[in-house]
C-alpha cells in the first residue's frame, strides 16, 4: 500500500487508525467469531466492537474535544464543531462468513459538512482518501469517476436493507428495474467500498434506499471530490439523514433517478 502523506493532522490520524483497525480485522478473518444479532439478519461480531474501540480510543486521545458518532457505540458529544463518523467494519455479514469484502470507514464532519473521508480495504490494501476541495486519492494517486454516459452501458451497485423481511422498503423493485436497464448491477455487501469504487471509476453508480450515516459519509465526499454527483435517492440535496444515497459519475445520474422514481413500490408500506 502506498502511504498517503498529508499536513492535515486530522487526516493523518484518520489514516493511521483506519489502517490499524483494518489490519487487525484482516488478521482475525476466518477465525471463530462471537456473533449477536441487532435484527433478523443484522448481525454484529466482537470484531466490530474491537475495531470500533481501537478507532474511538485513538481519536479521543488525539482530539479529546471532538464529537463522535460510531455505528456500535452511538454518539458522544464534543465541545467543538467537529464530529468523527465511524464504521469500524462495513461488511459484517461478509466478514462473519470469511468472505473477504469489507472495509473500515472514517469521516470528519465540521458544522454539518463532511471535510475528510478515509475508506480502507485491508484485503487489497487499498486506501481511499478525500479532503474537501483537494480531490480524491487511491494509495496516493488521484482518482476520477468514470466517463460512461449511457445507463445501458453502466455497471451499478446496490444493497438491501436489513429490514427487508419486515418492511415494504425492500429495494427489490428498483433492483429488478435497473438490472434490466443497466449493463449489470452488483451487490458487494459493503456500502463504503461501493462508494469508493464509484469514486475510482470502477462503478458508474451506486444507490441504496436506507443506510446509516456511517455508511454514507465516506461515499459522499469521495465521489464528489472525484468529480461525481451525490444526492438522496429522491434527487434532493444529500444529507446524512437520507433518504438513502445515489452516487454516480454525474453523467447517468438523472437516468438512474428516473428509473428509481418510476419503479418505486407504491403505497403498501412505502411512499
């Protein structure tokens, strides 16, 4: 992995803790796991908690006055207008099955705006980094979104909500429609990697209807800094509260929005 150097101390620390957590996760991959469930299919392992503890402790040591929003431990208020948003293990289901597609995601928010993002894939040793106004990078090299202009030539990615068995918001109608309209649709199981791959031009677009802010924060900055477009799945200005996220190279954005709107399931449990 090429080391990314920055004079920004926040970014330097974020990179250090993301890579440390990622390497720990990779070393433990495939070993017996303690697994519990937050929902019917929403699981958590002790490695989620260990990675989050490592990240939170180091960030609090470096920036004791910053707030924190972490997937497993929730919110810790700060005394300054900075907040770290942490996904210690994005792709927990993959990880629990020994399937090596997962990532660590860390973003820093300042007064409601994401100003830096780090996504680290320890299996491929790929480090995606973005700073607001300074572009997006993979292992120190600049990245840009793809130049694909047609939806039927596009490679997309998506995911399904953990409430798919109980909720009317399943993403199945949208998935079916876009599977027919795009060249192909992938389902990797890691929202953070989906977003990073859009930023790197490997995917032309990515959407998901329901996600936590820790899933979306890195994507929002990586894709925009790589020249792409990020909105809610309704086409509104993106917000960490959603609804959902649509991140594309910009050129196919409107076509994907139209497909999502046309195929949005009606009334029964949805609007």
